[in-house]
C-alpha cells in the first residue's frame, strides 16, 4: 500500500537536503531487514530515505529503529524509533516517534545551518539585499531631487506691484502742507476794531470783513484720494477665473492668480494667509487644484458659470480615492487687487 502526500496538506517542519560531501548516515533496522543508507532529506519531524533496491518489510505503519549520524562539525550519533508513513517508488519517509529534546536541539541547529548554506537560500538573500539597496537609493534620490517637482511653487512667482517713489514723495509733501495749514489755522487771529465809513475812506483801502473774505480752507485740510473698490461680479465663466478671488460659505477666500497658484485668506485681504495649491486648471464645469503629487481638490459647478448664490461641490481626492465631499455656496466674486 502506498501513501502519498495530498496537495493541500502542509508540512509541519522545514526539511533540508544534506551535503553530498558530508552525508547523514542512517543505520535502519526493521522487520526482516538491516541496512546502512544515506538520508535524502531530514527535518525535526522525520527523514526521507532512498532505497535503490526494494526489500521486504518496508511497509506503511511499520516501526523501524534508526541510528542517525550527523556529519562534521556536529558528529552526533543518536538512536530514535520511527514509523514508515509513506512509500513512493524508491523513496520512503519515516516519522520520528521518540526524539529527545537534546537530540532535537542538535538536529535543529544542523537544519538551520544547512538552510543558510543552501545555494538557493544564498541567492534569495542576495536578491533581497539588492532590491533593498535599489529601494533605499530611490528614496534618497526622491528626498534630494523630488522636492523641486512636487513641492508648491515659491512665493517669488507672485508679482507684487512695486511702490512708486515719485508718488510717495508727492504724498509726503502734501502731508507737510496740510500740517502747516492746520498750524496756521490754530493760531489766534488779531482783533481789529470796528471802523466807521469815514475811517474806512481815510485809509484808502476798503476791506471786506464778511465771512466770505476769511477762507477756512476746509477742503485742503486732510486731502484724501477716492479709493476705487475692486469690481464685483454676479457670475463669471470658469475659464475666466484667473485674476479673481471667490468667497465661499464659511468665510474663506480663494485667490486664483495668473501664475496658476491658489492662495487662501480668511478676511479677503490682498495678504493671503497661506498658499493652498501649486497649480490649478479648469474644465467645462470644474476647477481642479493640485495640492500635492497625489492630493487634489475638485470644485464642481452646476453650470459652466460661477454664479453668486449658487452651490458648488468641494471634493477632496487622494490618489484615485475620494476622501471627502462638501457643498458650499458662492458668496462673492471679486477681482484681485
């Protein structure tokens, strides 16, 4: 009767093949046979033996006595009882029945040593070390050079209008003139006695002391220039979003600059609080903002226009997975100062 191992049946112990130059010698004693053979494979649970010529008594479930001799550097000889569990052609397997703890430890050391000496194991170890090296080099290169591709654009790309020195000088001179005029107006005026018509005619100069003669110059004190407020829109085409800022419900303003960066401000001032996206582009009804290499924000509008009072969906996507989606109402659409 022959017994073979099933495909789904797993081995409980790791088996190794002995070195051909240093074989594991086995003295096997069974029913009606006594042979000295060499192990084909060995594990903590049993041993595999090849018998070129079959002999009687080699049957499944028969007990055999084994004297196993481990090669150098162990040179250990121990006796163990086994049971034949399967026979296949010229090979049969024996399961150890009474292996002692001490002999098991020595056998385990031999098996671990053979595993490390196995050429396939060494090849797999070298291949694993090679891929670890390649991965570490890739991570190092990304940390050194990858930031310039995936990091947000610097603030140097945003063009800040330069101050005009001539206008500053003109405003300084106007401020000085107004301060001098205020000082003159604050000085006490001289009291002139009332003159009759004869005295007036004798002076030869007629003076008009009516209210219209004294100029208070109220209009010249603290002159102010009319500040033109930025234009507001009820609706804007999505393709014309560059150079404009949008206020959504919740108070945040999104600044869409001409250099394809997006800034965020909490109060709508020209000083943005932080840079939100390094790049953005528009489609028929969407604005896509690239936050990082894998993360992006997609704002979807119901129409091709951005209309105040209408709602839009604010969708966050990481890789190809949707992380969150919210709906906000468009409060204002204004030109960036």
